[in-house]
């Protein structure tokens, strides 16, 4: 309801929140290190919708160092493997929106979306009422995924 009523969000960049924590159930952070952060989307398109971002607050892909770019690419691969094991999706949407006009909701902090997809996962509610449904509570999905991100 917070999202629907326009009360969601808060102050500051949520990708930059809690920089000292490697993970946080409250902030939905599954993994954070010196180069990147992985968190669950608080307003997901589908169950298991993840966001992967550089730890450094940058807006454009051209601002990434090669070390950051390599770490992000490796994490995108790791995230899809974890989601395959835990949620068994039929496929994925991976996307990056550069700039507000391109659809970036948080244009000031570059981030990728990883959206697990299943055959028939969206119904008429999304089309008619812009309402999304997910089969598992976000906190339960977080609890399922966190151990995989903590394993090295």
C-alpha cells in the first residue's frame, strides 16, 4: 500500500543504506561488499526480483571501473544460479535502465534488475489494474536466498 499511495521510499539512496552491513533483512540486502550490493526489490514484478548495483554511487555504466564491471557481471551470473536453485524459474528478465527517460526509477544509482519468470506468472490483474501478485511473502523469499549469498 505504501507504494500504491506514493508513500514509499524515504530519504537518501537505498542502495547506499547500511554500508557497514554485509546483509540486512530490514533493508532486504542479501549481499554487500566493497564493490557491489544485491538486494531484493521491495516492490517486485515477480517473486525473487533482485537488484544488483555497484556499491559506489554512480549513475552511468561508463563511470564503472573495470574491477566494478567484472564484479557486477560475475554477481549477475551468481544471482541467476542462486535463483535457479531456490525458485526454479522457467527463465529470467535481466535489465538495466540508464537514465530516467529510459525507465530508471532510481536514475542516480546504476542498477540491474533480475526478474525470475515462470510460464503464466502474470495474469489479467497486471494488465487491467496494474496490480502484481507474488506467490510467497518477500520476507520468506529473503530467508530462502540469504544462506546462498552468505556461502562463499
